[in-house]
């Protein structure tokens, strides 16, 4: 997949030995990479530190060591962390929308969370509904929606503040193959609007969306580069397995 | 409509927020109709106290409901989403918390409305009864904070129901307990306010501070792991310790006598008597009963020359000349009993539980009734004890009265 760099903008993510430890051996121990493209995949087995890295990228947590910048903003600095939180959209892992509320109500809530000014909120909601093809479903309670539609609601909420980066944590794990491919196609189309950071245990998802990839194992970066580099002339999944095997040795 | 209000309304009218609200309202309506207001005369303190008593169920339910809502918020990943915003995890839960508190507040207003409609009162409530509303708000805030902390600390489904059950048990057992720790529980289910009584202002303020400290301790759980959390927790603990110490140094009586009204209603012929304005309809009956009792007993003992309700001339609940009128104007015997108690008050308050002393005071009251009404009104079992006295001459009856007044003080 061709890279789509924006040379005048700062890199999407720059991590220099960034760490966020839960204790001595858990959490993110050493993330060291630079991603300059429009779509970054984060791969790794369970407990490899993916969600912790995403917590740093979204400003949910502060690094306990090293340095990190997201679109040039340092989440360790309070003022820049506040700014970062305004320009980020986020789909947390295994997130579900309360079934009784309507799509519009939930987007209004997330708009309030993100600090979207009240005057701009209706237009922002309409825009995110349009991008995710949910305009007709605005007043439907979430419990009446299919799994695929609910996943689109999660994507819509991540767009409600017109972010410059959307961070998604394992968004396709619960979807069937057809729903997954449609969702990934939608993410690809999003790359024109904003950068995408996609953490997932599914290599195919990264292959479909991302041009750059970071592989984490036991809290450390074991690979960073383009998807083509990771594949190494073979299938991306094979390349991923090779990198993990090398890391375990 | 401002966006935060719309968010709170959305939380109140859908899903778990709506279920919690309906439950709280149902409990409030059922409790408000099931509890019978006391017939103690006009008082604003009674409806406020009854509504506060109703919170014994509403408060724990609110705590359990908040714990459930906050748990749901975290389990659904909405807390993680909010953590990536400038509102933060705690701020993102505010609409849910506000919805639960709004429903609990509405339930309190329903209780208060039901009791106010069924309790006699006059004019606008004074400051002391309104303090009970502040106490109610403090109680609900403490319950909500404990619920929030529990929902934050535990993802177990049972956490909310267990918290509700534990809080209810704690408050119920505490409310029926005794000793210096009793005032830690802000609910008094068995308390009845006569018109001359009001909540013990100092005690209620300390209770409000205790609840504020508990709220601060609950909220400290939400403030992450940093200095703010430690400071809030420490401040809550220090204030709680200080308030508990102050409680241990405060008279635990939940009531005190109200101050003098600006314009008491008085009658002066032949016996001067002053009542609170809300008891104006009791003045004629009181005057008649006091005149009759004074005239009948004056030859035998020193009868007060004027009578007034507690707090009008002296801030004491009983004593010579302190007249506590009956709750309503319908029963002449109740006026007579009140008049006799004002002329022959138990001389050693609180009323002695010592058997011979209580019996002696009972004999004295029976004798007084017989002096006012004649022997016809005295029950046969009591008449046997005082009939010989009634037949004595004036001097011997006087000395009998003096002796019995002294004995009834012996306990």
C-alpha cells in the first residue's frame, strides 16, 4: 500500500524509549519508533502493551519514562495533553454503546465529552453520521441496530470532534468476515480526513488499512517500519510471525 | 436547552437511569402513603423528619443505583473513552451521577409533598426544620458518593445491590441504637415533634459535616492516584474525626425547644395563658381547663399565676406554669390533663422510672383529677388509693401533697 505522507506536518507518532509501567514487568516497557504515514498499525499478542501504548497516544495516561509525541504534541505536558485530547478520536477496546440511548443522544454525549462547542455540535454530529452512513438511524435506539451498525456508531463517535487522528483498539474483533471487510473499507476511506492508528491482533486488518506498522512483544518494540518491510516479500502474517519468533528467541 | 441538561435528561429517561428513577419514585410514593404522620399538633419539623426517614430506603437505593450505573459506564468502555478526553473518567460519569441524584431528589420531594399535605403546619417553615432538608441533601450526596466509589472500585454485578443492602442495614440498626454514636445516623424514625420542638440545630449541623466528610472520602477514590486524591482523602478523614469528636461532646437529644414567637397568642381572664400562634385555636380550651384546674387546686398547693407554652417565657419543656397544649381542640379531658401537668409538673425531670416515685406522682395526679372533676371521673382502681385523702381536712391534704411531691422526686 503506498504511503501518503504529509511532509509539512509533524510525524504521526514519535516514541523514544517511551514507557508506561503498571509494575516492573507489565505495561509498556520500551516503545521506540517513528511513524510518519497516515495509517499506523499496532500489532502484538495479548499483553504485549498495545492498549497501554494507545492509552499514551490518546492522552489517557502519561508516560512514566522516555518521550512520546503524537502529531507533534507531547502528552506528558499538561497544555499539550489537553490539546491532544481535543484532536483525537478514540474507539476503546470492547466498547459498547448503552442500548437504550439513541445514536444521536450518544453522539451528543461524546461531543460534550470532547468539548465540542454547543453551537458546532449539531453540524459535527450530522457530519459524522454522514461519513458513517448513519444519518437515517440518528433517532434509533442502539438496541435495535445490528452488530455492524453498532460498530459504525462507535466509529461515528470517534469522528464527532472532527479529529486529526482516530485511534482504534481492536475494533473488528467482534465482527464477522463480511462486516469486518466493510468496516475496514470505511477506515481506508477515512484516511483522506484524518490519520488512523489501528491496534489489533488481526494481521489482515492491518494489511487492509495501514501503511506503517509497529509490532510489540512483552512491552517492547520488536519491529517498526512499513507493512511491505514487515512482509519481507511474503505474506504480512508470515512476516509478523517471523518477527515474533525472533523476539522470543 | 443547555447540552449538559439534555444529557442528564437523556440519562434520566432511558435505560438503567429510568429504571432506577421509577424504582425510587415507587418507593417514595409507597413509603409516603404507608407511613402515618403523627397527630402532634402543627409543626413543619414533622413532615421534614418523616421525609428524612423515608430516605432510609431511598438513600441506599440511590447508592446501589449509582454503583450500578458507574459500573456499567466502566464495563462498556465509556470510562476509557472519557479518560481520553479533557473531562476525564470521573467527569464523563457526571451525567449519570446527576441523573441518579435528580431522581433521588425527586423521590425526596415526593415524600416531603405527601407528608406536608397530611401534616398540620402553619405559615412558612423556619430555619431549623429546613436544616432537615439540608441533612437530607447531605445524606443523598454521601450515598451517591459511596455508590460512585463502589462502582469505580468494583466491576462485580453484585456490588451495587450489596452496597444498598449494607447501607440500609447500617442505617436501620443505627437508627434504633443508643449511645454517643447514635447521632452518626441522621435518621430518626421514632421521633415526633410537638409544636414547641425543633431539630437540635447544633447536632444537625455536625451531622451535615459528618456527611460532607463521608462524601469527600467517597469522592477521593475518583481522583486517580495523585496528590489531589491524598489531600481530599486526608481532608475528609480529618473533618470526619473532628465532627465525630464534636458529636461526642454534644447533647445527643435530637430535639430542642423553639425560641419565643414574635407574636404569641394570649388570653388573660381569669388565668393568663400564652400559646404559639399556630396553636391559636387551642387557646379557649386551654384557658377554660387552666382556670378550672387552678381554681380547684389553689387551696392545696402553690398554683402558678401565669402559663405559657415551652419556649415562650422559659426555654424548658416542663415546670410550674409550662403548659403543653393537646394536639387538637376536640378532647376536653386532654386539656384537663395538660392543665394538671402544668400545675403539678413532675418535679424531677426526666420523669423518674423509680417505681415508688412514679406511683407517688400517679397518686398525686389522680387526687388532682378528683379535686377538679369530683370522684366520678376517677377510675375505681385508682380511687381506692386516694379516696381516704379526699376525705381529709385542708391542712392534712396540703401536707399529703407536699409529701407526695417530695416522694415523686426520690427516684
